[in-house]
C-alpha cells in the first residue's frame, strides 16, 4: 500500500527481505556440497552416492515430469505472447546443454580439481605439509 506521498512502503521491504533469503539459501546450497566433498576427500566421511531410490526409473520419471511441466508452462496459450516463453525455453535448453558439454569435456580432459589441505594439523609451524 503506498504511503500518502505516493512512495512505496511494503514493496521495497519485501524485495529486500526476499533477496536476502534467496541469497542465504544460495550460499547454503553452495557450501554444503563443497564441505561434504572436502570431508570425503580427506577421509573424514565416507563417499556419498546421490542415486535416487529405484534409479534409473525414478530419474527418468522426474525428467519426464519436468519436461511435461516445462511444455505446459511454455505453451500456456492464455498469454498472447506465449512464443516468448517458447523462445526462452529453447535458449535455456541449448545453453544448458552447451554448458554441460563444456564441463564434461573439461572434467574428462583434466579431471576434478584437487582439494587443498585445509586442516591446521596437516601442516607444521612453517606451513609445510607434514604428509
């Protein structure tokens, strides 16, 4: 509801709070897998398999659902400019596939990046590696 001067009151605050919340979730989603990978690389936890139950059937089921949902959203004919959604979907799909191919070829050529030692007990007082 605008202030009597015409300035927005609630909208800006909602935008700031949502931006902060999304930023926090994004940071958590980035930090957790990196921490788990680092711990697994140093042998502090066992490796984790991220397979879905009953894989690959559930994987294909999820992909089919996402494709159907995307098609439903893109071809929502209630919007007179539905073709913009179609073009955006195609651009996103092509961009995602190109990025996947680039990263797959990079990993095949160079392997995954090595994780550096981060625990202080693995170094002596001069900073040299004791292993």
